[in-house]
């Protein structure tokens, strides 16, 4: 009889666990955002370096 009382609770967990509602915030969101920002800054630095290198090469011709 006790098992029948758990059936609605288990059904609720099953419905909630299988729902399509995706949570955008997670435990490491701040860290992953920081990593993404660092990747963007790294790309910006690399692009700036390439452009400066190209300018120096053009001036040395």
C-alpha cells in the first residue's frame, strides 16, 4: 500500500525530469562565461597582432 503512495511522487519526478524546459543558468555559468570572454579577448589580441605584423611587413618593403 505504501508503494501506491509513492507512485504520484515518482510520476511527478518523471515528468519534471523529462520536460523540455532547459535551464540556462547552471552551477558553473560564471566560470564558463569568463572562459568565453577570455577566448574572445585572445582572438582580438591575435587579430591585432596579425594586423600589426602585416603593417610592419608592408612598411619594410
